[in-house]
């Protein structure tokens, strides 16, 4: 906990919102607790629900440096943690040859200054107030990488064979995200606070689109939020393979403004379907009839 860290959930929500991020109460609570308890926070959810964006906004709120590690299959420690600057080591060895004992040279080339710091190590060594470390899309990494993360997640430390244990002076605020393409290791989950990030409810999405596309007419923005929320809800959700995320809603609103649209109609909806959906089957599924149905006033409202 830092002196400047928000000291209530409301304060945190308000600060995030000032940075353009709209969090609901449950998410704000999870983030607040992660800060207070100094625990990593694992955010799981569909693509486009605001997982990555949260880490960015949080770094801004806390005025901490954001360090980002994008995970992928085959991610190696030398990209995540550290690697030795091999060419600098070689130069050093060349220069020292003939002047020093082999053992001494070996000691010298394994000094910190020949170490290239990657995001995890940078996070551990960041001076006060510390860093925000985003370990993004951890479900894309392989299991050995997850296993490697355990020491960091549990104790904010890592072991480097040549140097020993590096421990954080200030616990980095650590956010892991997962699109849940596979189940994460239980041991990783146990070391984190967990939050499932869902699509926003209509009012929140409306606020986000309003904030990001202020040039859109208020009525159009309302229709966009309503339409997207219906697409994601029963009984329509089953018609599509991939639901539009918040980024798609925002982009759709921008596109509609560019087309001078004042009101949604089935034609403009199907003409712009490629902005909401990124799968051929989903674009095809959004027929004019379905669009008309989605645009019809709800009987219960
Ligand atoms: N709660 C939110 N408040 C404001 N904008 C948001 C929010 N959630 C998502 N967005 C917008 O949606 C975009 C996609 O979110 P992102 O964080 O990349 O999704 P994810 O990482 O979950 O796939 C962001 O760039 C941002 O513009
Ligand atoms: Mg993301």
C-alpha cells in the first residue's frame, strides 16, 4: 500500500473513471483488495471486456510504471525475466584475456551490469512507488511458464542461478489476464485473487461509448448499447460464435457517426456487421430479419 493509493473502493472507482475506465462495484472491490492485500489479481473473461485496459488505467491511477509481459506459446524466461548480454560479456572476456585468471573473468561476466532486465525482473527491482506488472493472456503461455511464475506470484521473488534470489522491495501490483482458452493451473490461481470480468451491463457500456465517442448523437449511442446488449443476451447469444466486445461497440459507434447515421435500421446494421463481428459465420448470421428483430422495441419495456 502506497500513501497515494486510493483508500476506499469509491475513491478507486472514481480515479479509474477519471482515467476513462468504468469499473463496476465488484471489479473495483477486487482491485482494491488486491492493492490492500498485496496479492496478484487474476482477471478472466471473454476478449474485449476490459482486462488489459484495467491494468493500464490502474497504472495511471497509481502513478506507477506499467510493465507488460505479453504471453504466448513458447515464451521463454529470457524474454520474461532476464538474459545475459552475451556480446557484452564476450567483449569483456576478450579485454580481460591475458590480464586475469579464468575464474575471475567468469565471475566478472556474471555481474548485474551484463544482465538484461525483462519485465518480471524490472517489476521486482522498480524503485518506490513500484510498478504495475501486467502478465497479459497468461492462458497462451505453456505450463512450464506457469510453474515458473509461482515463486513470483507467491513471494514476489525469483531465483537467478548466477546471482541468487531477487526479492521485491516494493511488491509490484500484479495483474494477470486470461481469455480462458484453457484452464489455468490451480497453483497459479491459489496465489491470486480472482475476478471474472463479464460484459458490462447496458448502462455501463453506454457510459463507455459516450465517453469514447462523444461526437455520436446521444440517441444513437443509446441504440448501440441496447443493440449490443441484446446481441449478447438470451436468446440471441447462441446465434453467434463470438460476441462483440466493448472495443467493437466503440468502433461501431464511430463508424456509424462516419456514416452520418442518426438511427439504427436493419440495413445499416447489416452493412456494418463486420465491425461488430470478426467471424464470417457471425456476419452471415446477422441477417436483415434478425437485425430487425434485435431492433424491435422489447415487449416488456
Ligand atoms: N471498463 C471499461 N471502461 C472503459 N473502456 C473500456 C472498458 N473495458 C473495455 N474498454 C474498451 O474496450 C477496449 C478493449 O478492452 P481490452 O482491455 O483490450 O479487452 P481484453 O483485454 O479484455 O480483451 C479497450 O481498449 C477500451 O477502449
Ligand atoms: Mg487483453
